[in-house]
C-alpha cells in the first residue's frame, strides 16, 4: 500500500514542442522506478508531449481507484489552477478518484536545494 | 567578487498570466537576498510577468559588465534553446557580456531533492 492510500502516482510535467525537453523528466522517472518499481508510478505530460494525462489514466489497471497527480512544476499558475483540475474532473468517475497534489517546487527540500544552487553563484571567493 | 567572475546574477523564471504564480519565485529570491544582499542578484521573467529580462538589465549599474542568467526552469526546451538566447543576444553589447547558465533543474542537489519529494508518496507504509 502506498502512503496516503493512493494506488498510483502520476508525475505530471508541462510538455514542450521540443523533443529533447522531456529528457530530465524521463531521467527523474527512471531513477524513481529503479528504487520503487514502475508499477505504482507513471510519467505524463499536460500538453504537447506524450503520453498525455488522459492516455496514462486510460492505461492503468482497472483495479486502481485512487490516483494522485504530482505536478513537476515549480509554481501554481493557470495550468495547475484551471487546466489540470479540468482535465482531472473530466477523468474522474464514481470509482476513480484523482487528487491533485501541490507542485514539486513547493517541497521544502526542493526549495532549499534551489537556494543552495543559486548560492553557489553568489558565494564570495576569498 | 562573485564566483565565476560574474558581476551580477539574474534569476530568470518563465512568467505567467496568473498574478499569484510568481510568489514562490519571489519567496526564493527574498530568501537569497537575506543571505547575500540584493546588490548582486535580481529576479526577472521571460514573458507575461514583470520585470522582464530587458527591464532588469537596463536597471543595472553601468559598471556591471558580466552577467549570468540562471533559469528557474526544470528543463531546457524551446524557451531556453531559442527565445532566451535571442533575448540575451539582443541585450549584449561590446561592454556587456551575458552568459546563460544551465537551468536550476539541472543541479544535482535539486534533482536529488525532487527524487526524495516523489519518494515520500511512494514509500511503503509498514
């Protein structure tokens, strides 16, 4: 059983017309599946890149009834406030519940790592 | 003197039509300025949100001649391969050099923090 009683986690990235753009997200996904297997986690894209959220949900085992969507976004804007909730609303059924989690940029450790990444360029050379 | 001999770092986020979207980037910027001051670092946006990259560069002290742009992006797509380099090209002069750094999502510690943030949802409950 997964934490928070989800049957499956979908990592959702934005999508891009650039075919190379998705590589870091695929790399992150592959790292995760090395530790946790590919059964409980998928990678999908909001737009422009496949698989879409809709395709990913459609491909899941029918026994899965509680999904969490974890946005690989740094901030919540129109996409996460309007577009993705509308996609999720259209995908939910009486037997399939889909929750939208806060974006990964909200995570305290991710924020701290970004601060440190910036600080590398600002640290004084003695 | 800043590391890598930059006079100034511009943190560049995407921009959004949603006015609340920019808050996590402003929060990150404010945290950075608490430790490093606001003299050597600015926050700008590629589109839709102000200040723009152009406005930010124009506002800098004329003694600044080497700028690094650090994209607050998770991946390199059309924006960082075409749009931002074109903006930078238009802003550079004989006396002002602007380098485009890899996006913050490329940082090893940021990647690791994202893996851990995802793992929280995948860790088995014993």
